[in-house]
């Protein structure tokens, strides 16, 4: 065929396709009307109805305007005046891992040590002799006993199986004597680099509490026996759990090639109910670079995200690296897991290849360390719009905020911590808490922070996030860092539009406007018309992802 004939036919074909496309686009397959829609689109903030076609918003407007587009086949749903928001984006959580944890481990989110021990004892009785008994979501400040778990507790409950119980934060764990013996750790073993075996100050004996890199020796012994089917099952389970709460997109903050496979297979099987921006752990970066993969590869369901590195410890477990010590522990400044010299070479390799970078940095020392690495990269290898991410970015000050702004970096602060982990804030002190999860400071400086649960460490329910961010009040009524309160409108923007920006997807999602992905949540009450302390009680009625109801109450 001559090239001119081919062009002619091609031209005809695309004309025809365009007409058909326009025809399809003017015939919505679904219309939602009689709703109180907050679009998070500043040029059209409110609407009553949306038309949806092919998984995207086709039109947004008044009932009359949008219902006027309905043709024969369009389904129409009357939302009875209920509030509609864009779907929530949890920019930093650990869904693939959490899904497997829910399948395999004992959920230790219980309110007494006795309850935890009996759950572990029950699991041990069902497990083969000598097999590991694993727990997660244990929280030392949430039991009625007023003291943490001990080695002796675990030995008394489970003497014949090695036990490894992770703290809810994931950075520390409690183990029993058999586990210590298997890893060859005794009272005299020196602490590993970037880690700690706690000892009783009176007796010098191990307490069973192990921190940060001290976990590695145990984790390498715990067999990872997951099949591909298990991983897919884990992703299915957690995506259903999160979608039920109004989450339509997540950033998996420490993904592996196995996790990418699980997300793709769950999606192919029609079992993935949210979208994933999968950050990749730094230990896999050489594999990724060799395959020519970088940030952005994928589609609107499963996409390769930033490379993830870790600089310091955890806020909920009080190991974040601070410039001033923890309250009541004058020698404890937390733990730096990796310094600038260790982060820089890995970061440079990925940055040079076009990867977005995300670094776990909680304490002010860690944030400064991470910013120095990012600033150096932009001096040496300037890239347009690198959107460096500061994962958590918890304890800040004015000078750090100015540097974050100058770099255009994106903080992903914990959204539910003021509410859920309030009791731990005593160890940071009121003055410091006024500079933690610093949404007011970030927004006032023109920075775009995201909503982020870090689940399992923090609960992922977006309505708890709104309550926490707007009131800074915990479940007992204590207020933590009132200077950082934001408005309901700001909190919604943080949880929607800002999340899409953090993954370079702001033209695809994060607001309800024509051509964007039809991701939305229908609420049972209007968040603008209630006491902010009641935001957490708003029922989620339905969650839509890509024009499909993924959850209906
Ligand atoms: Zn995390």
C-alpha cells in the first residue's frame, strides 16, 4: 500500500473513531445525581451530578445539566442529597505486606498482655513444633498493664516455639528465649550497627525487646513460604479492607518485585479494588535499573513509584533520630539507620536514571540528612520536577520547611497519629509536638503534604485522618500540637489532590472533573456540617474506583 493511501485510510479511520468516540463520550453509562459534591476542583468547587463513561468523569454540573446528557442506556442513581468526595489517596502505607500479615500473623492489637499471650498460645498450639509464632500490631502503650511485654511473658506462654512479635510501628519487636537462642544472641552479645538489644538496667539480662537492625538476624531465619497465590490473596484482602473505608488509591511505601507481581495478578483476576503507586525498596534498585524500569512505568491501576530508602527510626516506637533527646531519657536521641554517606550513592544512581526518590525521615536530624542528599543531587545532577518525597517528615522546624519548599519536596506526614497515637506524644513534649505532622506549617508555606496512614503502624480510615488533622485531639480528648490544626476543606485536599501530585498523577485523579478517573466516595453525613470531633463517625456508604462500585454498604 502506498504511504499516501495508508495516510488517507488512517485519516478516515481516525475521523470515524473520533466521531464514535465523541458519540460514546456524550452517552454516559452512569449518572449520579441529587448529590452534594465537593469536587476539589477550584474552578468548579461544588456540583449536584456527574456523568461517567468508560471509567472516567464525562461531565460534572447541576442535576439539569447532567441529566440532560442521559441517553437510552444510561443508568441513573439518585444519591438522595448525600455528600460525595473524590476517592482518598493513602500516599504511604504497606498494603501488600499488611495483607500477608493478616493472613499469617496473630493480630496483637489487643488491650491486655494476658489477651496477647493467650492469642499467641492458641497459635502455638495450632503450629508444628519448633515453627515460628508471629505477631503484629502489638502496641506497648495500648495495653492496660502499664508495662511492655517481656521475654519472660513470652517464655511462659510459648516455650517450645520461637516467637517474634512486631510492634505496630514495625521498627522494633519482642522475642522469646528460644528465638534468641536460634539467632545466637545472649546477654553479652554486642548491639549490631543501627540496632539495639535491650537489657534490664538492673540485671544486665536481655528483656526481649529488639530494635531496628537488631531485627534482621531474626527476620532472616523466619521462613518466607508465601506462594504467588498467597501474595495475590493478601493484596485482595487488604484492598477490600481499605476500599471499604473510602481509600481508592495507595502508595505502597516499600514494594518488592514480588509485590508488583501480586498487584498485577490480583488486578488481572479482577480482585484489586484500589490503584497502586508502588514504591520500590532500595535493595531492588539494581534489578530494576538492569531491566530498564523507572518511576512512572505501568498504568493507572499499577504503577512503579519512587525508590524508597530509610534514614531513621519510628515515631510510634520512639526511635526517630532527634536533635534534642526524648522527654525523660536525656541520653536517648533515637537511631539513625543510614547516614548521608550511605544514602547518597544509592540515591544518585536512581536519581540519574530518572527515579523519584522517597526517604523515610521522621526526626529533624534525619530530615536534615535526607534534604542534604537531595540538595546535593540537584546541584550535581539537576532534574526538572524531581518531586523528592520525605516519607513521614514528622519533626520539623522553620529552616527545614524553607528547604523543603525551595526543593519542591513532598512530605507524607502521619494522618491518624494525633488521634490514634496521642498517648505517645508525651515522650516528645508539647513544644515539639507543635512541630510534628505539621500540616498547618506545610500548607502555609505552599508545600503539598499528602494523607498517609503507614498502615499497619497507623489506622488507614480517611475519616479518622480528617478528625485527627482537623482537631489534633486523641480519643481521650487530649489535644496534641493545636498549632497544626487545618480546616476540613484543607484536610480533604491533602487526602485527594495532594496525593495525586505526589505520584505525578494530578491530571488523572484527585478531583472530580471531566476526563479524570471516576474514583469517588459517598458519605453518610456532610463533613462540613458536623462537629469535627464526629468526623470519625461518618459512615462510608459507597466507594467507586474507575466507574465501578468497589464497596457498597
Ligand atoms: Zn512506612
